[in-house]
């Protein structure tokens, strides 16, 4: 999922961004309400994580303005204000969920993923399949012929993006932007290294290759059978 974090505490935002990325999600960050409102209006996100107390424009004001613009992206409100009245106010302002601080990231992640599913992703899209290779986007489990394959977070994101675009050529630029969040080419072999590791893990103990290099173009995952 693509998540926008609107949080003025840079340490808290950095922690959240790192944890979400390790869980396989793509993250943008805004450090104040005005910037957050602009980014949420101009871009498409699966979920917004919004701190209630923000500079320039408070979190509830951001949510109210988004709803006026008919932007219905699910919103989870984070706030040190955790009384019942505070939660009710946040939900009535247009929030979809409300989690008081301090919180457990495990619970936050679960709530965010529930909101992402509510947005209307088709159930069949929660599991990607290419031949006998399966990737479960909810549990983050990868299996081939029923055998679990353990991947590092970046390897998982790489495989998820390739399987999402199964049968199509995926270019280096596409991978840099969607897996590494780079909008420029750092001129390293980072992609080749990760593709090589991923290929080894999903093909080494199996007869049929799935991941191929398209010379001069990029990569493709496909089942010819």
C-alpha cells in the first residue's frame, strides 16, 4: 500500500516510515497540516496516518477539508488526546479509525491494513499467483508448491511488484521508483543484486524458472506453462 504519514515529530515520523517500509509499504511524509493536505489532495494514497496536533493546520481540519473535496481516502488518526470525547470528535470529523498515543506498531499496522482493504481492493488481488508461486499480501507469506520461501523486506517488495505486473516487462526505472522510492538512477547494481538473490530463492529448488531478464529492457515474471 501507499501510505501518507502527516506527523510533525520527525523522530516519530522516521520510526513509522521505517517500520511501514519494512512491512512492505510505500511511504510519503508531510511534517505539517498544510503540506499534508496538499499531498493528500494531489496524490493518491491507500491510507493516511494523521497526527491530530499539527503546525499550520491541525489534523482534524485536514480531514474535514479532504472530505469537503470528496477525497475519501481512509484516515487513521494518531493522537495523545485519547479520551472518549476526543475519539468521538475525531471520528465525526471524518476519521475512519483513532489510535491514542502511545501505541503498539503491531496494532497500528493491523489497523492500517484493515483500512486499506476497506478501500475496496478486490479479494482476489490480496493473493498474487504466478504458476505455482503465491504471494499473500496480508500475511506477507510467499510459497511455491506449498513450500514457504523466506524473503527480506526489500526482496518481498520486489517480488510483490513483479507479480503485480506479471507477464509485463518491468523496467529498472519502474523498480527504482516503486520498490526503492528513488526518482533518479543512483548508478549502482542494487537492482541486479536483489533480483539475483530473489531468483535464487524462488527458483533454486524448483524445476521451472519464472523470473527472467529481458536484455536491454528490464525484468519479467511469467509462467509459460
